[in-house]
């Protein structure tokens, strides 16, 4: 790596301090302020970091974040929030303050400019009562903010007021050798005057936003405040004038898609959804939807993309579902595979192939990997103690056992892994285990099994991981979870199970067993590809030509970063291994979890019944995509985002631009004569496009979406400021101005249609249809680092313009919230309870005699599930030490459900015996 910096540049202070703090090895080259280090930028951009891949980073905060990540120090969500605050809230007034102090000699006025951000920082530090911004140790946020504020806080001549907490925090950093060294290199011991040469070359910053609170969300920050240089404007104008390129159009895909020489070949997979359940919104955003957005984007970039997925169909979960519904496992798989396919089709998930794991190819490839592992001596035999439910008369798969975690005491740990502490668990280690099907306590039995010898593969795995995580785009949580597994040392992992429904183990000593689902399921990626094309090995045994992206939720990470890679490494067959592992956090529903049995949350088969278009669902799920931390679906927030961002921002701008063309210019794009204001808008839009591409390239899907919305905000402000509806009624010059504003706006709309395509494919196509936009605009706009060109030339005739979005009304949202909030079951339970209480005892007895206590198996099955769910809820409340009244209320519901269950089973609902507290 090579880091380019210049003396006197305050932004270089951050990166040099980060370099010192992290200890990352990197060549540092000092250049003058005017040197253009980044070849594709028309203006100098320092600092800049040249990566081994040839890519340049030229945002100081991005460079600092990269250095911390390379050193193994991932930033927390709180740290990221501080960095956003620094970039959007602190930097504008800080640059103004530096300009005033250094260039204008108005040091006495600096305190007025910086009072807002310093007050906010003071309040935050005082309120948190922590020595550093994110906790007890120095973080990336501390380094960035220390370096940013160093020039002003270290100058005693600037009277910045009393900020005791800020001063104490700053002094902790000022004494660190890393800061003293970085400050000496950049400021040369001259303080503020050390920046004079640099500051004199910078354009005068605009006034900071006095009316906007310093703690406003970065998403709401006014990007129009960004300073745009003359060079940027001229470069943007030159790009605009080039028009659409003559490069080959994006054509329909020709199947089978195979790797191509000279192209970037991307094999993109989404975690295989379990076939036995209907996916809820969290499943959809965590896997298939995120993958679909990136695959669509990759195709638009001209990459050769193959997107495969399918249903994971083997295992205990399928056997249980079959038993519940009175079907065979294969019938269950056929039924739910079709349900999944229909749901994903409605959500417009554009798979190249959507397959399944119950195929001959799955058996063939899984058994081949097994025999290769056996041949290379990476399998070991051992006798395992397993949990067996005598009531259900079978061994229990890990995920069908639940109990108290032996490591952190979490009361709902699964038999394979604890969701709270993330550690692996053997089911027999759980305290107070329960069968999740019948809630009985299982017994321990012995059985002989085969294990993958992970300790023997550990050194190979670590070598591969070092390379993959340093060169690929692994999300922070994926790296963290993987490191936690390796930190404790790997242990042999069982790969066989005592089940019937699964891929048979071909070894004669284990012929009654099947492969454990987490050995077997990831092989599904290969077998699904093999069912797509008999040339599947060109993708899966071609690591030199193919990049593999895996998308999943965080609970699936260890099996994709440790277990499956060890299987492939041990097989020694030149397999393509994951280069980029993209994991989301969890999406919750309102303030609780999704639960099909309780009627809580929106599931894939229900979304289409709401009357809300799938594109709006896609937009909102991607807007709240849990990229850095858990997030929650909220009906109220969905309505707000639809009405503010889609209707009033994006839709309003695109509709106005098109209507002006139709109304004022007879449906033809008018001539455009660009003024300085128009060139500035071109530069702003071009910058947003470049940010979008940089983020999408790194699979920052949620963050990239914000730049689309920023562009339409710029457009709305531009239209509002220029008022073409008034100017069209004026003289020739004003009419010409109205034409320029309209023409430029409708071209921005065309750009927005391109950027929206991965997120909202139907809306994207509708915009292009309304504008008669040429197909070649897709290729041109996303070339290289992004090119905002004139795609609708003067004289171009547009189509019929109509509104893109509809308002979501309050009563509509309230009705949907009630419908999916589990209200029906609560209401029924309450009604039943009230009715039971109103019946006198003799009447109740008479009713029992009259009905003959007839059993209702179907109702009993539903109530069994409801009792289990309610029991879980009660245990969770107790574990959380909730209020006694809350626990009592839920226990009452549980007892009532048990009474109903007894009646449905044809039994007499006797009162539960009172138990004394254990001493």
C-alpha cells in the first residue's frame, strides 16, 4: 500500500494518526497540494491510499476506517455514527472556522462558528460518562475527531469557551505519541499557520447551517452545502456533453451463463432458505433480496453474473413438518418449494436458477466430497452422546433442542449454537434441555458418528481466511464471528445424523445415517448449479477466473466461513472458495420477533395481499436493511418513508420534470444552455453517482440508496429555486432558462431510473417508459466510476407521464398493523377467557356432559403450538426479570390456552396444582 499526503493538509492528520495508532505497514509519500494522485479525478484529492488491488481510497475517513479494519479493529455502529456526524455536522463549520482563522485572520470569530458542534460533543461526552467516544478504549471515532479538532483545540489563542468534558477527552489524545508524531509531520510545529499554504488554495467554504441542530441524522443533512470547485464543475460539464456511449447494450441473458475470458465473473449465492417454512420479511432482506439487488447491479456494470439459489430440503425440520401436515417429506418439499418460488417471483427476485437440494446431483457431489475427505484422512470416528426424545421416539436434531446456554445462561439457546454469545454448543451441554416439538425433557443416548477433523485443517483455513478477508469484501460481523470461532480453537465437527430424510452416507459402516444438514446444505450451491448446467465445474472449480459472493444473515456465517471452506480445502479439488462474505444483522418486527403461529409479522405470502406494490416493499426493506446492527420493520415508518421519500421527494421530482416537458414544451425535451448554477448541479449529481457506485461495489446497499434520494432532493431544490412554471411565461431569456431547467431535470430523472433499477425494477422501467429513455443509458451511466451524461437530447419526445407512487393513509396502515400484530389470537383468547368466566360451574359441567368432551385434533394441533409459543414468552419474561404483573398476565394466558388444549384433546381441564417455591 502507498499513502499520499501533503504537509499542511488537516485531512492528512487523520490518516497519519490512524497509521501510527494501528501500526499498519504502509509507504508514505509526501506530495504537493496540487498533485493529482487519483488518475480518474479531475482535481487533486489528498490524502489518497493506493491499495494492492490498484484501487484508490481518497476520503480521509474511508482511509482511516480501512487502516483500522486491516489491523483487525472493526468499528462499532456507534463509531460509524460518530464518523457520519464528523463528516456531515462537524466538517462544514470546522472548515469555515479554519478558513476564518488561517486565511482571513478572524480567530476571534471561530468560537461562534464551532459553538454548536462543540456543545453537542460536550453533552455527549458528559452524558455517556466514558473516557472515550465509544467506551473504555480508544476507537477509530476518537482518532478521527481528535485529528479533526487538533488544529483548533491545540491553539490557546482561540477562545472556544468552557467545554470541560471535551478538553479532558482531547487532552487524553494530545499526549499520545501517535498524535504528536502526526501533528509534527503535517503542521511542522507551526500550529494553525502550518496550514496557510494549503488553506489559501481551497475555495472559501459556505456558511454553516445555523438553524440545523448538530445532532441531526446524516441522512437528513443538506448535501447541497457541499463545496464544489470550478474544476469539478468543468469536468462534470465535459462528461455531460459526451452523451451516450456506443458500447454494446445490456442484452437478455443467454443461458447457460458461463465464465468468460477477460470479464469479471461473479458467482453470487443467497443462503438457501429452509423449505419447511414460509419466509418472513427478515428472511427475505437477509438473503434473497440483498443478493438480487447486487446481482442486478453487477449485470448493469457489465460484469458476468450467475445468481443461484434454491430451497434447503433435507433434515429434521422437514420430517417434523411432514408429520404435522400428514404428508411425506417429499410432498412437503414439493409444496413449500412452490410457495417459496411464488413469493420470490412476486418480490421480483431475478434468479438465473432457483433449484433445490433433493436431487441426484446433490447426492453425487456431496458423496464425492465425502470420499475425498475420507481419502485425505480428514474424517474421524467417535461415539456421540445425543439427546433422544422418548415421547417423539427419535434423536433430536440440534435445532430442535432448546435450553440454557452453559456459557452465558441465555435461556433460549439452541442445540448447536447460542444466539446471544455466538458460541458453539453440543446439545447435551445445555442445561434444562427441552424437545421443541413436545416440550418434554429428552434423555441422553450414545451413537457412533463421523466427524470432520477441523483441527487438522485449521492452519490451511487460517491461511485461506487471511487472504480472503484482506482482499475481499467481508462484512465486519462476518469477520468478527469467524475470528471468535478461531480464537477458541476448532474442534472436530460431526457430519452425520441418525435421520431418514437426508443425503445418505455412502460408507458401509454408517449406511443407516444421513449427512448432517450443515455438511450437506452448502453443497446445495454446487448441486443447484450442476442442475442448471452440466458445465458447473467452470464456476465451482475455477478460482482463478471466478469471484464467489455469499449472502446470508449473521447466524449462517460460521458454516460458510469455517465448516464448508474446511470441507472444500480438505477435498483438495481446486474448488472456488468464497471471496466476499456479506452478512446482515437481524430484522425484527416492530418491537418483537416474527412469529407465524402467533400471527405476528408479515410473511412473504401475505405481503402481496396488502395492496402495497412489491417495489415499495423492496424499497423499505432495503432502506432499513440491517447492515451494521439489528433493525426493525415498522408500519408507521414504512408509511413515513413511502410518503416522504418516495411520494414527496423522488416521485414528486420525476413527475414534475416530465410534466413540464409535456405541458410547456409539447412533449419534447427543450434546448439547454448551461449556466454556472447548472454546472454546479451536474457536479453535485455526478458526485452522488460516484458515491453510489463506490458503495454498491462494496455491497453497502442501504447506504447507496441514500445517494439516489439525495439526487432527487437536489433536483427538487433546483426546480423550486428556478421556478420554470413562472419563467415560461416571461421573455425569451426566461423561456430559455425554463427550458434548460426542465431539460436538465428530465435528464436527472433518466439517471435516477438507472440507479433505481436494482432496488425498484418495475418503477425503474416505468420511468424509462414514461421518458422513452434509451436502453443504452443503463450501460453509459454506470461505466467506470460513474458518468452523468445527457441521455435525452433536445428534441427527444417523451411518453405519457403519470404519478409513480400513492400515499399510504393512516387508517390503511393502522388496519395493516392490527392485522399483522397478532391481535386476532389475543382477541380470541380474551373472548374465550371471558366467556369461560361467565359460565357458572354447574352450567359448565352440563356443557361438558352435553358435548361429550369430543376431541378436535386440528384445533388441538394449533393450540399445542400456541401453548409452546406462550410458554416461550413466559420463560423469556422470567429470564429478563420483567415486572411481576406482566409475567402474571402472560401466565394467565398460558393457563387459559392449556385449558383450551385439554378440551380440544377431549380431556377435562383440571386446575393446575399450586406449587410452592423451591427454597
